[in-house]
C-alpha cells in the first residue's frame, strides 16, 4: 500500500514523513484502506516558503479571478459528490443522506459561492477615503493562513474547503490546510478538487496546500513561524490553547473555535405553556448529529418544580426511545465517556444513559444536578461532554439561576425560553443581560443547533468559546475580516493606490 | 503634604496604597509638589467591582447621553486649559505653546467630540439585519476597559482623556485609567473634569475611575481579572509584552501600541531631485517633540553614493544647528542613552551627537551603519532609541535594500521617497510590497510624524508595533471597534432587541 501524497508547492508529492497512519471506520472499528503520512518539519517548511511566494502573487490578482476559483471549486465538489460522500461516510459514520450529501455538502459549496460574491463585491474590506487629508485605508490580505479543521464537519469546516478556507482565500490569502486525522481521505479528495480548480483558474499553484498530519511540536512551530500571516483552528480546547499560546507569544493572529456548552435557560412559564413542545425541540437538538455539533445544548438551567420534573421525564422517555448512532471516532467515544465520568464525580446524576454501548456508541444521556451542587463545583460541571450527553441544572429560584449564570464561561450561544403571555418577562429581564455578555449568539424560544450561513450570524463568542469576542467564524463577509490587516495609504501617489481606494470611489 | 486622592467607585478618596511617589520636573530635575499613591490590590479590586456595576447600567443608557458626557468633558477641558497646560508643562517639559495648548489639547477635545458624534451615529457598531431568517447582529460594549496611557502625550493619549478613553466610552464601556507616573498631576486634573462631567450628564458614577500607579504584579493581576472586558496600553515594549502575556493567557482582548522605528526609504532619484527639501523634512520630523513621537523616523534606508553623503551631511548640519530640548523624563533620557549605546555596540557610528548633555537632554543624534553591518545584526540594530536620535542604513544596492527590508519587524508606518520623473519607479515597485506588509500606514514623499485624526487613519500595524494588525488606535469610528464584542440575536422577540436591530432599521 503506497502512502498518499501531500500537496505542497503546487505538486502532489511523497511526504517527508516521520510516521504513517490510517483512518478508522468508526462504525466497524476497522482500519480503512490508505496510508497517510505524518509530515515532518521539512514538509512544513516547504509549504511555508511556497505560501509566501503565492501570497505575493495573490496580492496582484484581481478579486474576480479569486472568485472564479471559489466558484469553480464549488462546482467540482458538486461533480465529485458521490465519491466525497462515500469516503466521508466511511471515515466519520455520518449518514450519507440527508446529512453529508443533502445538508453539509450544499452548505460547503454555498459558503464558497458566498465568499466568491463577497470577494467581487469588495465591501468586506471596508475602504475609507478621506480625500481632504489624502489618507485612505482598507483591509488587505495578511499572508498565508494555516487552517486546522475539526473532526465533526468533514466538508463544511474542512481546512481545505470549509468556512475558514473560503474566508481566507476570498480575503486574498493562500491556505495551508492541515487535515483532521480522522478524515484524511475526504480531505485528500477535496484538496484534489481545490488544486484542479487552482489550475483551471490560473491562481498561483501554492494558493492551496495540504498536509494530513504533523507532530504536535511541528504544529506549534508552524503557528509561530514568521512566514505565516494567521491561523484558523476549530477543535478541542486542549489543543487549541497550546496553539494559542504559541501564536500569542509572537503576536500572530489566531482565530479559535474551542468548546461551548451552549446554555439553555427554560423559564417556568414556558414549561407551563408548552412543555411537550420544548421536550421535543430540546431532544431533537441534543441528538442532532448525535450531539456532535459545536452548538449542541450541553447545559440547561431549569427551575425546580413539578413542570421541570415533567420536562425531565419527557426528555428521558424521548432519549430512551431513540437509538444512539455511531460517534465520529474512537477518540470522541473515549472523551465522551471520560467527560461524563467527570460530571458524575462532580455530583451530576444520570437520569438516563451514562454508559458506553460498544462500537463507538454511547447511550443517549441526560444528567442532572442541583443548583447548590453546581455552585459547589462550577468549573468541573462545565466540562464539555461532546456527543449525545447533556446536563440539566435544577435551580431553586431566580436568585440561584442568576448565581449559576455568573459562573458560566464564555459560550458560542445561549438560549432563553419564556412563555408568550408575559409571566416570564420579569425573570427574562434579569437573566438575559447576564447571559448576553457570556455568549456570541442569544436565542429566544429556539435551540442553538443549526448555524445559518447569514451575514448576520455570529458563530463566535467570549473566551474560552473562541479567542476573541469580536470575530465570527461563520457569516460572510464578517468571517473574512479575520484574515486581514488594516492598511492605510497616506499621501500615496494615485496610480500606486489599490483600485478600491482611488478617487473615483 | 497630603496624598492625592484616587477616583474609585464614584468617590475621590484616600488610596489604599503601598507606597507614594512624586513627579519630577524634567527640566529642573526637582521633585514637584504633590504626593501620589501607588495603589495596592484593594484599590484595584474596588475599581473593578464598581466598573462591573457601571457597565451594566451603561448598557441601558442611550448613546445620546454618553455623547453628552463626551462633549461636556471636552468643554470642561477647554475651560481648564490654563491649569492643564501649566501642570503638564511642569511634569513633561513639553512646550506650553504651541504644543500643549494649541496642538495637543485641541486634538484631545476633537477626539472626544468625534467619539460623541460616532456614538450618536451608531454605524460604528455595524448592525446587520437578516430579516428572512430573523437573525441580527451588531457590535456591543464588552465591559470595563483598563487603559494605560503613555508618557509622551499627557492629554491626547492620557488614560482618562485620550484616544483609547474616548473610543472605549463611546462604545459604551466604563474606563479604569491608570495614570502615567510621569504626569500624575495632569491626569488628576483631567480625571476631575471627567468626573464632574459624569455627574452633570447623569452617567453611572464609576463610568470613569482613575488610579495613579500600581505595583507591576497588581497591574498583571488586573489585566487578567475576569471582571475586565479589555485593556488598552500605549507604552514600552517590555511592559506591554508582560501585560499581553497576562491578558492572552485568559483570552482577554488587549490592544497595545508598542515600539516603532517607522522606516523611511529614500530612493536615489529623490535625492537627485530634492536633496535639501528632504533634509529639511527629515530633520524636522526627527526633532518634532524632540523625537518623542511613536511615529518618529528612527531608521532610514539610503543608497550608497554621493547624494546620500550630501544628504547625511545636510542632516548633520541641521541637527547640529538645533538646540536639543529637555526630554520627557529622567527615564526617557536614560533609555535613550542606553539604546544609542546598544546601536553603537552593534556597529552604528555617530555622524553627530551620541552623548548626554545633562539636565535630561541628549545631543541631537544621527547614527549610520552599512547595509552589510545591519544584516549582520538586524535585531540589535532595530533597538528603538526613543528621543532625538535616528539611524541611517546605507545599502549597497537595491538587492541589499530588499534584504534589509525582509529583516524589518512590524512597524506603525513606513515611508518611501521617490523622484517625480519616474527614475525611481522600478525600484519603488520592488520595495513597496515588502514595506507594505510590515507597516500599518504607508506614506509617499512624506515623513511619518503627524497622525491625523481621520476615519481613514491607521495608527496600528503588525506585531510588535501592536498586538493585532487589524485594529487602529486612532481614527473614529474604527478605534471604537476594539472595545466591543459581536452580539448576535437569533429569533429574539422584537421588543427585546436593541433599537438598532429592530425592523424599522
């Protein structure tokens, strides 16, 4: 079996590797065909050098040509849909339909096309012309972007095709993608299509580069390398914080999407008014993608009482009636099991589930803890259990709910359910300011899963959900602004100005 | 002599201090009247608590009221001009006129008024409404901002009145200002006027708080405190990087303005065409404020030849004909002397000056080094010599100029002088891309000093000039966006939305 080639400096070539690995079919626990290299430093070095050259050329290329590439890449992904869905299904156990083929793949090509349109439109760069003093400024590409994609979206967040990729390229930067080692085959196919589209549209060959894996030390070294302009990372908090420290030490912009519990607060009146409907929505959201979304509701605050008991019983019944599906990988299964144990050790009790089922499956799990117990151990009880497990915190009263909220870390989202007749309004007014400042997206009467690709979206939030509360990873054009520097032109002669800053604008 | 009070939680009160200090008149080296406390942790803690309360109230206050405060504060500064100029002059040795009274004070009130207008206008927050999916987002205040002002602008960058202050308040955040210990008396006067304006306009009393000094460990502790939303710092690289590390470790946004050499490249044709004019401009820029601007030209790249020798001789004569004035403080004088020694030890030779003159004055200094010598020690030869000293690098040819440029760190500005008849154009094309990506503001035929308060300004740049290349410290409204988080509202009921996100918009 020959080693899969890496894409470096415009060539598919044998990696300079320190080791090889194989992907695993999470449903069967069998190794999948195909050996993939763990690139050693010379591969990283070669990619960085080539990216610097590509960056210089890209700065001179009109946005229309970059847009053509993004569009052509989207078309090629669509043309290769069957292969992509097959390989991604084998590597992740995510359903071929509707998930991979009908939802995630169209989302991916939609993002690429939105990015293409934004590149042409140009307003993402926020040009400002002060003709009186002859000073002009706009956002501009900031150099090669290294993107680490996560395990849970093999297409839509893939380092070589996903949201960060689309944003970085549309802003005019070359990308070095590091595949997620759980789906190297999917990433290889996407990189093949990206590279073919690069060739078809005449971009510099190293506009898109891809390696499958690196040793952790080389990852940290790359992130701190002066040749790199910025980093995008979606993944675990542990890995992300190490990369952040390495980038911060050298002042390199790094955009992280780390963990999130996505707290949901369900006020008493809402449970009086529509208990069963909320049970339905909550369970659906918890089990969507088997709980493996960044926005899965991991922590719910409920007010002690009969309606809450009814709600919990309702959720329990639903969860027990649904068949757990295979998790994304052995690693996800192991982490989920370990996290649930941490939550239990900190005082959470299993209402249902709490145990592994074998075959990388985990029983649909609902945990509960009192407000008192939560406040005794707020840090441990915010351990993210990524997968089909969720914790409810049953508080005594509004005062305790507010106290729980003040202990919440930064999150991507926060939801509040209230009744429609006004009985919850006074409590809403107290709760919402505390939740608002701790989350990037505040929802009403809606579960957090489902991240629309809208220009108004914020898929971001305060640390440790991300590394900076001012940026979003989803939503064109805002997501593009992460991969840009502010460039000012002071008294620069007219013919030397970027087109967008000339007087006719 | 009684200790000056600190402004905490809406009261001027005695500090809980660990030590006292006095300001020094840099011109006479005498201690100035007035004892100022070094606040200990309980003061910091009290300020943080009060700021959190003020932040919650400020979120509910209409921007018009915040704008009224900014405007009223500007008026009060103008009414107290005589006192402010007297005290600032005594503490900094900067000339009363035109500098303090006619330039810096009007700049300060102009910034406050521009911030007021931007707060009312509201477009700084970039509201986006996607009515189809009922998702809306905008930038919003992110909580108390701690501002460390620098030594070199007692008004315009003061933590309690300067650009960061105006931006943070206009974005809706309370400010905790740490005075620069070189001008505590000036800062006290400004804080008095700010606090009076807070009272007159009905903002929460702790909207503005001020302490004079803290122990370094308490500064680091404050920066990392969860009650704080963000930090603004303008000052030395050493102090700034320590604060950055503390903030980064807890994911706290910190905006830094650190050192900058502001490279100037003078192409051969420009020296043929207008040697004397450029000598004049360069010398004027170097000596402006005695070289104590963040944008003072500290490193000039010249091409070996007779015209460059003529230029250097011209600058030498001008510098020797100008009388050095008193530096901002004993610390600035000592650092300047030490930095010039480092440059000399690394191979730079003094064309003129290079020595202390006593009384916190330093001889106007021009150093020179060959391109070869620069490339042998590029890091040491980028030591910032803050004050009236500047280094010229005389390169052999274009190739060497490009090599020197690739070794430059991130800077606030970069200037290129070229002739107007086209003989420099080919070289310009090679040099400008390299310089462009290393600086926040690129200038043509213009020295970097003089930072217009324009919406198109970028007073920022790649690390280590600042901590993030996407933000500017000067320029309303862009500077306000630093002190904000992105808030998205998904399906939030209409009456609960911020005014700017309602359907009528």
